[in-house]
C-alpha cells in the first residue's frame, strides 16, 4: 500500500479516535461531539455526492485497499476534523472560550471558519489532487488554476467557501435549540 494512502487512512481513523479519547478525558464537551457529528454529516453529503457523480467527475488514482465507500467515509471524518480545527482556531484567534463559540451570532466566527476552510481546501488539494485523486474538468467544474501540469477545479474550492458557514449556522441553531432560545 502506498504511503500516501496509508497516511490518508490513518488520519481518517485517528480523528474520531482522538475525539473519543478527548471526550473520555473530559477535554471535549458533548456539545463539541455534536458539532463533530454535524461536520461529519456535512462532509458525508458532499463526499458521497462526489461518489454519486462517478468517474466522469472524480476518480481515485491510487489503489484504495478497502471497499470504495470507506474512502468516502474516511474523507468525511477528515472533513469533520477540519471543521473542528476551524472551530478551535476561531476560539483561539478571537480569544473566546470554546463554550462561548457558536452561541450567539458573531460575524467573525463564520468569517474565520470560512477562511480556514478555503485555505485548508487548497492545501489538501495541493497534497492529494493528481496524486491520490483527480477531479475531471468539465463545464460545471472547470479548472481554475494549474500548477506543474495538475489542474485544480473549482468544485471543492466552492464547497469549502460555503460549508464552513453551513457548519457554523447549524451549530448555532443546534446550540440555540438545546438552550431553548
């Protein structure tokens, strides 16, 4: 098995294991577990959309050692981890306790999460696109930049410009629902 696939799979496995361990140690709250699950569901929505679109839209270059659906589950867990990293980074940058994040609307929170999503989407694409996977350029998913002969399409960049705000507003709504506001 290729080392990139091994790392990809290990990170996908370690993210929920880390969250479960941190929860058991009291370092992650039930609310943050709900946020993690929210991130996983959002990630699964677009990961399985990619699967549904098929090889005319996206294909995996390297051999994946498990059934195909595990690739998309693995990347949905990656997505949940990226959402949570953006959540924690937002608290650090704004110097807000985590318990105060996603409680009342603060435009800076979704703005920071969106900036994080855009940057990480590009970094992830640079590290995997053309190596592990490839998007197929087409009129609905054109190449927006080419680097060293690898075309990077707009789809995933647009996704990560939108989904951090979706994550934020779902977490905000879930927090308000739970608190009865």
